[in-house]
């Protein structure tokens, strides 16, 4: 069946499959999908700003919450650290309002969108509520490491949820040749997500500084270093399987290549950060942001791979002839016979 889809390997056909005609009026699904992509990009930027806030020791630059020095905009106290913490909260608030708008649109167009979409939007809004509560606790509990790590983990979950919704709304066409790629993608995603949490734990406890300077908390840092091995192995296994899978769709092949590129960049940034003893703050922020981007790319790959696999399963059910060897039913004997060779 792979021979029936040679054109899906071209970029032009992939764009046609992923994005509708821009000259046509946008449908409700188009509007919602664009909003979801914007929220996902804003969330990635929010995690980058949050990482900069931590490495610049600005986590408590605003001593109160949700305001900053009791004001919406603390002009008198404004400096780089206060700005980072204030802007982090501003971005989070805008994402929360955007998610609320996503829920409203999903409910308003509930008859024109998939039935699961309103429920998914409400679930995303619930994650925003949890994330906001954790954000407040990070300040009131004076950056307690377990709360800070949970704050990062919830942000990654929300980011992933937005990408799942966006990828499920794409008008994607499959080839049905993914094989075990959905399971490999899910395994790689799980391992890399766990590695990101370990990295967040190292950062929230300042374990790298403690270990390199005072020889303390080295077990925390070593757990993150050891986690590089399974994460790298799973991503390489995914990339290898992608390139060995024939007639794979262009988006999946490109995402597989992007995963390998992000892995290499992440390893380079991680080694440079470690060798420079975390003294270059932009390097550390880039390392954290690339980790989140790698998680997001794996989410998109896994969702599209599962859609491809489910489409192939549904097509096989439709093409499987009943006991009489025909695709028609007893109630409709006039349906023409289609052989498996013709399919």
C-alpha cells in the first residue's frame, strides 16, 4: 500500500496536507488550531523566561504574589531581576487568558469541532490552574525545590497538551507504514520528559553548583548525567527507525530529523554548560529551552505517528473482505468485488 502514496514524501504535498488553502475562509477548526499553536509557542517562551529567572537568581525578585511589590507594574523597583520575574508572570497570565478563550471558542463551536475538543480545552485550563497555584507556592514557600520541579513538570505537561491538540486538529493524511514508530516515539518522549524533570531538580536544588564547589548533592547531579544515556539511546533508536521506514510521510520524516538535530544541540549545550561550570547564563537557558523543544518535537512526532497507525488500522478494517470474499454485505450484494491485489 505504500506505493499508493509516493507524493506524500514531497514538501509541497505535505504543506497541502497540513495546512488548508489560505485563500479560503478559515473554519472554526482553523481558528482554534492557530490559537493553540500560538499558546504552545508562548508556553515555550514562558519556560525560557522561567529558566532565565532561575539562573539569574530572580525567583524572589518580586517578594509577593500575584502582584509585584503590591503593584501591577513595579516601576520604582524595576531592574533586570524584577523585570524577569514580572515578565514571567505577565506571560503566564496571558497564556491563562488565551486558554480561557480557547475553552470559550471550543464550547461556542462545539457542533462544528470534534467532540473531544471542549473536554481537552477544559483539561488544559485545569492544568493552568494547577500551574498558577504552583507558581504562587514557589514564591510563598521561598523556592522550595520540590515545588519548583513540579512547576516545571506541569509547564511541560501543558506545553505537551497544547501540541497534542494542535496535531490532532491538523488535516493530516497517512501512509499506514509507521510500524512500531508510535511506541518508540512514546518511549522516547517518556524518557526525555523524565530527564527534563531530573534537570529541573538539579536546577532547583542548585546541585551542580553544590557538587562542583562543595562536593555536596552530587548524587542529584549524577542522576541527571546518567539519564543522558537512556535518553540518547531512545532518540537515536527513533531516528534510526525513521530512516529505515520506507514511504514515511514527509512531516514524520522531517520531525524525525529535527529530533536528532535537537539531541545533538542539547548534548553540545549540556557539555559546554558543565565544562564552564554553569557560569554562562545564556548557555544554561539555551540548554533548558532546547530540552523543552525536544519534548515538544517528540510529542508532535508521536501524535502524528499514532494518527498514521490508527488510520491504517481503520483502512484495513474497511478493506478486509467478509466471509464471502466481497466488500459488500448480505444486505447489499450489489457492491463490487475488490481483491487485495487491486487494493
